[in-house]
């Protein structure tokens, strides 16, 4: 008997199966390793909270050039070292100090709620000088600058207010070895500061006191003036026992002047800290109370939980088993994102926390793209299987997922490089969220889906997977086959009308720029009882602040925004608000210098222009100039409309709005990328079909994905707007508006605009058909 030989197809199938199983195991091991490592990091490495979440003070100092020293990075680094010594002496727990750019220094002081003293200590140049007193001066010479006729002399007021003529400095703080605050118990002189001179300072001190000793007792010229920052802090008479010409030897002396214990310690701290290489100026100061940060964390956490739960229920109802597996992948995404932030040592700020919540909605997009493509593959295949349809869905959706996430990463990267402070932190968390969402969708979701699709009970029940049917929206579109792009100019007319309305709001209502862009001071209070804003404006006007802008935020919260104020004036505003209610507690106190405000405003415009330009370059490279131009024009359309709506609503244009605006640029382009990716695919398969027919077909095929993705993101953003608290309401509102406008513009602005551009270029240049060349 002869045994029938095996069919040739069997060995090939036997070879392919181990390869499939091997790739499945590799993805499963990668997913398991990523989750295990993330869990370990999340447990062992605590994440660092920004001051807007933990409470404290942030001070931004800017170095200023002098006639003898510039403000290069080397001078700023030396200034950082001096300031670090002063901060350590203040006793603040876990302070941070870092250089930002070539001439800025960012100081964070956790737990410090009254930054006045800290800013005073940090900002002083501590330029201690010692002068011989030449005599009294009249009011005409009342200037700390060198006298015109006596270039080596200065005039300053002594402790009693008497104007004194001083010789040029003989010694500086660099000649001082050490300063210490001491209490004289035996002599009864109270607190004083003991100074020890070093090096040439020993002889210099002896020479200075020896010259003063040559004048008779009681003569003003027998005094030595000790000057700190152009202010005489002590001008004692040289003791009668000191002989003329010999002076005080040994290099030790005392600064007396009826110091309190705190004043003596502060002066010793400044002297020991050393003179700053260059003067510094406080250009930004933010103080956030611990209660505000705790409320923001709780609100964002509830928004994340509720929004994620609603999103999970939605995608599970739409995609059934695969939707449930995608929900598990979303939980892994959250763990991976948190672990990445902790491992990188990133600081989680309030906008960053919002970016973390927002990225949950963005993570749904990749899963929806894959599942919709899998549904299409299942419907088109002959004798389809769930496993093969899923593999084809992941393969077909990869280019759209990559392009849409890269465009978002471009916007997030611009936030990191062009913004500062909390907005920069938002860019970091958004970037991490985008990368984690791709890992979640392409590795974890696929590993779970492949494992489930290989189970026998799943293969016997294909409709349980959620991809064995096309869905109600797709079925309805297939039956009706609406020609949405039959009249593209009608859609463009609607977009133009929306633009006109938005521009009218900007022109008529104007833009309410926040203090980040205008400079000034913003103080937010929580009050025991509600305060009428009109009543607060009247009270502040009577107190001498007629231009103060008063706004209510929440039931018992009040915000006062004014021009630049001193700490004394800010205290007067607090007293005025407190008089209107039983108790007023400061939740937030922000000060932005005018130079920094101008810089941030210019930086916002640059960031916006660079974002649009970067999107155009990338999209033009991926989809050729026709579709890239249409997509960027739709982005500009979204930006103008969002700004116009905020102008009509009277909402502030601040740093958080800038973060939302750039996020809209990266997020709304996702829909355009998906549509254009489908246009490119259909054009390759049918080169002779009219472009308008291809675009209409692409729009109908991607519409279910657009609806499902928009619903998933809307759940997250709505929860953030409702539960996120007053500090996140405007941010979530901007993103909700951007989501709606971006979804509309990708379908009914970018697509018809691409048709119009194609028709015009095709008529003028029949040889040019960039879409057919793709």
C-alpha cells in the first residue's frame, strides 16, 4: 500500500503558525514587561507635584547687567550658587533652584505662603561696602550716584535720615571672612553682627578706621559708614581709644545699630551668602495655597475616574469584547504614563494633570481606528476570521495612527521648547501621554486582542468580538450613500461665516489677556460669604485701586487683577476684601513683570506660527502640498474660531489657554489626517475616479471612527469641565470647543478646500495631480 503524500499547503501552514504564535508571545511579553516595570516604578518612585498642586511659592529672577558685569550664562550660574546658599539658610524643605535660559533663575519654595521675606532675601544684591564719612550734605546733593563735581563721593542718608557725604568704597563684602549674629549679654548692647575680615581686608579695615580716628570726637568725619545696597545700615563713631593712623588691627569688628534678633540674623545671612555677581530683579512670583492644590487634585482625579468610566462603557457597548480589552489597555496606559513621569523626574503641574486626563481620551482614538479598520476587513473578506481581520486592521490603521500622533507630538514639543512654567509641564505630560497611548494601542491592546481571538469560544461567537458587523452608523451610510461633497463651496461658505463671526468678536469685544501676557498682579481669595463683584470694585476704587478687575470664580471665590503692586498695596487690597466678609484667605498670588509679559506674548505668537508651519511641513511631506495646505488652513480656521468664541464669552487669554490652543492644533488635525490617509489609499486603488468622489467616499468610510472617537474624548473633557474645578473649567471648555470645531473643520472645511484647490490646480495645470502621484 502506498500512503498518499501530504498536500503542499500543509507544510506551509505548519510553518506559518509557529511564526504567528512567536510574534504573539513577543508582544505579550513586551506588554507584560512594560506593565510590570511601570507598576514597580509607580510603587517605589514618588511623583513630584508642582507648586500649583502642592502649595508654595515660585519666584523667577532675572539678572541685570551692570557697567562692569554682563548677564551671560556664567554670571547667572555664579548667581545660582550664591542664591542656593541663601535658600538653604532660610530652612525651606526641599527647595529647588535652577537656571532657565541665559539670564533667568527659577526658585521653588514648597510650603512658603508668605514669599515677601524670601523674595527680599533672594533679590538683594547684598553689595556690602565700607566708606569713610566726609561730612554732612545738603538736599541738593541728595542722590546715591557719584556727585557731578566730586566723582568719587556719594550722598546717602544715615540711620537718622541725615544726609552724609561718603568717600568711595574702601572695602566690599568680598573682604569679609565671616559674619555672625550675636547677643551681648555682658555689655547690654543687645544684638549685633560680628565681622571678621580676611586677606587684604585686614589692612584695609585698619587703614579706614585709622583715617577716621584722625578727626576729633563728635566730628562726623570720625564715623565709618557700612552700606548695604545703597543704604547706610550702620555708621558708628570710631572708638576714642583708636589712634590716628593705626586704626583697628586684627581684622575683627562689630556692626551695631539696635538690631532685633531677626534683623541681625538676616544681615549675617546676606553677608555670608556673598554679593551677587550681578543684580537680580523679580520678574515673576506665584504663590498657591495648599487647599487650592488639593482641590485641583481631587477634582481632576474625579474627572479622570468618571470620564474614563464613561468612555469605557461607551467603547465596550460599541465594540463589545474588544472594547472591554481596550478598557484594560487604557488602565495600563494610565499606569505607564504615571510611571514615565515618575521615572523622568518630571514635575506634575495643574495643566499637566489636565493633559494627563486629556491623553486618556486621545488613547481611545488609536483603538477606535484599529477596530473600525478591522470591521471593514471583516466585511470585505471571503470567509473571514476575527484574528485575520484584526491583524489587517492593525496593519491598515498604523499609518493613520502614526501621522495623527506625530502631529500631536509636534504641538507638545513646541509647548516644551517655547513655553515656560506650568504650560511647559503640560507639554511634557501630553508628550508622555501620546507615546504611552501608542504603546497601549499597538502593543497591549493587540496582545490582548490576539490572545482573545485565538480562543475557541471566541472563534465560535464572532459577533461577541464587536468587529463581525459593520455597525449602525456604517450601515446607514451604506444604504443612503449621501453625497456630502457634491457642493463643497457651500461648506466653505459656512466656514467663512463662522470666521467672520469670530473675527467680529475679537474686533468688538477685544481679547482679555491674562497677566502672563500683560504683566501685573493677580490675587485669588476664598471668602466666608459670597461677595458681590460690583461691591468689591467700588470698595477697591475707594481704597485707591480704581482700575482693579474683579471677577467671581465659584460661589465663594474672588479674583482681583491689577497693575503692578508693591506688597504693601497688595496687603491693602486684602484688607479691603476682608472688610466685605468675615474672612478672606489668599488662595493664589501671582506677579508677572512687564518685560516677562511682553516676552510671553511674543512667545505665544511665535509658538502659534511655528506650530502651523511645522504642521504644514510634516503634512506636506506625508500627503503632498495639496492636502497639507488644506489641513493647515483648517487648523488656522479652528484657531481663529476658538479665540473668537473666547472673546465673545469674555474669557481670559492666558497661559493655560495657550496650552489648550496648541493642543487643539495637534488634536484637531488628527481627524484631517485620518480622512486624508483614506483619500491617499483610495486614490492608489482607483486612479481614474474623480477627486471629489474619492474624498466623499473617504469621508463616509471614516465618519464612524470620527463619531466614536469624538464621543470618547467628549466624555473625558465634559467630566473635566464639570468636575475639574474653576482652575480647569476654561481649559476644558477651550478643548471642548476645539474638539467640536476641529471635528467639523476636518470634514467640512479641510476636505472641501482640498477639492477646490485640486480643481483649480487641475484646470490651470492638467499635468499636476499631486494626489494621483501619492
